[in-house]
C-alpha cells in the first residue's frame, strides 16, 4: 500500500508531522550524536559524536564488533533509551523533524508509523502469550484507532502473505513458538512494515539463521524497500551481508565512526586498519582456500575507559608508524581521497593505500 494511500492529507489517524518533500535532503539525518549512561563504575560513552544520513530508497550498513555502539545508535534514533539513565545530545532528524528533546508521547506516535525497527531476536521481541497475527494487528490499530478488528486482521493477514509466510490466514492465529526462526523473522518484518514506515532499522536481522534463510530475508528486505521506498539502516557485524544490500557503509569502533563511504569505497578500497581487520576475518570464495583467516588481536575497549588517542591503537599493528600521535591524539573523520569517503586515521593516505594493496586487497569481501 502506497504511503499516500494509507495516510492522506487530513487523516486524523496520522500525527501532525510535516511530510518531507522530494529534494528536502536525507530522510534520516544524525549529527554529532552522543549517548552517555551513568553507572556505578563511571560514565559509559556508548556513542561519541557519530554523524550520518540516509535517503529514502537507500540502505546504510552500520558495522563493527559487539560493543562498538551500533545498537545504541539505532535505539537512540527510535527514542527507545530510558530517559532516566541515558543522556542524549546532538541532532536526530526524521522526515524534517528534530527528535532529540521531543516529548516521549510525540516520539511514540512517530514510532511504528514513520519509523520502525526489526529486532535481532524475534522470539524475545514477540510476546509468547498472544498470537503472531494479533500482535501485528495491534501494531496496526495503535496508529489507526478508527480501524476495527476485522480491518486490522485483514491488514495483518495481507502483510504475513507479503513477507512470504504460507497460509497467512491460518498462521495469523498461531503463536511465536509455532513458527520457525526464519518465519519469526518474517513476522517481525511484517510487524515493522504494517504501517508503511518511511524509515526501517534492522538490527542483525539475519543472526542465528542459516545461509539460505539469510539470503531469503535479505531478498525480502530489498523487495519491500523497492515497494515502499523506505530508508533502511542495517545493523550488522557481517560484512558479507553489507556487501549484498548496502549503498553506504559506516564502520564504528569504540562508540565512534572510524570510516564512512559508499559500499564500494569502504569494502573494496578501505582506508582504516580496523576495517582491514574486519575484512581479513571474512572468508572469500575467490581468495586462497589454504590461507588462514586473520583475527583482530585483543578485545574491544571498555566504553568507560577508552584508550587515549585513537581507541584502536592498542590493537593496531601500524600504530607505531606515526610516532605517538595514535596514543595522544584522537583522529577526526577526514576525506580519504575519494568523494564522500571519510576515514579517522593518522596514517598518511599514500601509506594506507600501499598497505592495503600489499596486505589486505586479496582477502575477505575485498577479494570477492
């Protein structure tokens, strides 16, 4: 169902939100986002100055290890952090409307209708007491209070069918435990899209699924994006997934953005040693079958006590090549030589290019 059909001008079911027009810029714009949590051990700087933008019909992949700040960023966009625990600053603009500082009730009206989320674990996200169809229908009626139960059921059954669930009318009355893992993920996608949102955030949507089902889910997201023209933010640690679906890529480490650019720039011509480490950890069908994968040494840093300077320097084999700058100076995102390609690294551009060609270009997604 087209957005203009589901929410005509003056529809009392639709919150009074200014509609973004073509040419108004990205549908989602995040600028200098910072998220802090006060704990007994200290302040957790979960997100530290992250900026990005996503147009409608485009997909941004946010990648990084666990603890890099990916999910915290997405939850901040949706307004799902506890205001009593989290301190959020910066700008989050959705469809031309600033969300940071907006009253919770207004954010709640936008959530589900203008922006929605596909959670990582559908079994825990879906309520075990209610049927799958009833939960999807409820999500529809929240934003269409004049809709009756029959209309909501029809809409839910239609969405179950559109995400590829067989016998959707029968499946409507079944419970989450009666669905397979892949079907539960499809049901979560149906719930996220039941109100035709313009922004969809997918948090690890293919985790714990076998490769065949993963491919089906990714194809489904691409098909639905083409139909609804939604902006998609894909949160993942899987560079193989990103290479299949993303238009732009943001690499996060220690709560910060360390590289940003188009999919081709970041995955085919990466500039940051952390991105090289991620690529070296991914097997390639075109690479040397006998070559060992190269893990990144060490562990991600504590977000309470980040290393001084570049947060990646304790794990970076190239940190000593620029004197003490890596240990004393926090690198800023700067142009990496190509239009729109940004990197936060102290290594000179010509040296990064040489190191990549000699040591990394033949491995992982870069070789695929």
